[in-house]
């Protein structure tokens, strides 16, 4: 396979300055040369996940964003509030690449047989620095996509699918029989709903708008509750009682939602309690927070008994915990069901330069359901 690869190529960078200013720009870097066990992937699709946006924006106040540079080489600046700069201490004055995952064509390969076998293949990759025109990565880290799969179809092979699968795996390993998920109408939430329907697992979907509830019900979701309604607590308690869910994965983080879930879990358990206990039920009620759509403090009311826990949960540490073989089995399921269970949808496909416009940031920066962007670095002119 012969493909012309430019000497220099573009990479999106995020810089938090010690002065309290965020700067987003496109850097011209030498195109990586793969080592013996590596391949060079021309990135053709990379999703903008919430975890990516956290690194991209660095706690900046997006209402202060300003545009500069040129159409081909835009520069976005924004102010980071003084009270948040301490949290940015470890990354100040470091120009950081962004983008957890992506997909594209292998255009160069190192000398190893494993690398050479991937030449010309469409692959999905996870490893950071994906908002770039080219990414050099170890061959073993590439997931070969089925013939005929477009980069846009394989771009979200890792973060959302594996997160959804690992939520279910966490539920099983910790002895729960059903689960709760917030922000349930997201791409991730829709995947989780499809997994649970396919595997016969009880799932309580919590959404924030009636339209989101309608969306999930149209996809077969059995238990959907809307946190914006006056009957939310009663509806949630009934759904928890019906499913027996005692573990929740919360994308919101701040506010009272985690407390509401725990309270309703306790109420659902007590519906069938045979005797009173001053300490509440002995069944552990677990809420894992894996996102921070609400950056405020998490508020817990102490009406949840004594057997409860709130903690953090992240995909990478869980995959490390279960080991390579178990993780690989989950990845193979993603490939097998890529266009069904794990299909992703996007609001818009943009180039690197188009992603750094105030118009685009105003949309994807809100992290709203149904407004997910896909970056295609191959749309940009090479440097």
C-alpha cells in the first residue's frame, strides 16, 4: 500500500496558562514515524466525549470564550475562574493533546509481523491524542473493524461501549441484580438500554426531559423516570421495587440526585420489609459517580439507612482490575455488535478547525443529550 503522508500534520492542543487563561489551538507537529511494533493511523473520526471535553476546556468559563487566529488555524481563548485554578495546578503551561479514541486507516506500519498485518486496514484505537490528523500507536492496541465499516461507525468503539458493558459487569461482580443509570438518553445510555434488553437485565433509566423519556420508550426501555416531574420520587421507587436495582451509575455528580436514588432504593426495599429496624435495611445501596455534569457538591440526606455508599467509578481502572482476557472478551462483543447494540449517532461531523469555532463550542460544550459532535481530522488541509 502506498499512501502519501505529509512531513508535518495538525494536532488539537489545550493549554492552561498560569495567568488563568485557556488557549485552544491547532499545532503543526512532525508526523509520527511508527516503530517496529507500531502503526501510523490516519484519523478519520474521533468522538467528543464528556471526558474529552473535561481535558479540552480545563474548567474554563465558556461564556468568556473569544475567537482569534484564522479560519484554517483558529485560536480560542477563555478565562478560568481564579477559584478553580488550584485544580489546574498540575497542567499549567503544558500544551496538551486531546481525544481519547478514534478510528481511521493504517497508512504506515513498523517492521513487526503484527504491525505489517494491519497495513491498509480500518482500525479503532484508544490511547489519547486522537484529535490529530495522524496517530502512531502500538499494533496490539488496534481493534480491526469488520470489512466495509466506516470510520464514523467505529470511532466510538471503546469509551461508551466498554463503559456500558463494564457497568453491567460491575453490577454482576458486586452481587446486584439490576441497575440504575442517569442521563440515560445519551449515546451511552441508549447503548446500556440495548445491552440490558438483550441480556435480560433490569434497568431503571433516569432522564431530565419528557422527550428523552419518549426516546427511550420508543427503543423498548421498560422503566423510564423523568426527574423533572412532580411524581419523580414515587415513579423511581416503583421502578426500583419492580427491578430490585440496588446499584446506580450517575453521570450528574453534584446536587441531590444521588441522595434521591439512595432514598428511593431504601423505600423500595422497605416496601417488602417484614420487620422494622432503626438502622434501616441491611441491603447495600451503591451509587457510583462516573461523570460531573453538575460541578456542585453532592448532597446526601441521611434518610437512607446505614447500608449505603457513594463513590467514584472510571472505566480504565475497572478494565485493569478485571484483566486483559476479560477486557478482550468485552471488546470482541463490541465488534460483533458494532452496528446494532453499540451503534452511535452524532449531531454533526466537523474538521479540527471547525471544532474550534464559537458556534460549535456553544453546542457541544453544553454536553446536552442529542448534541454530540464527531471530529474528522482528515477534512483539514495538511500543514
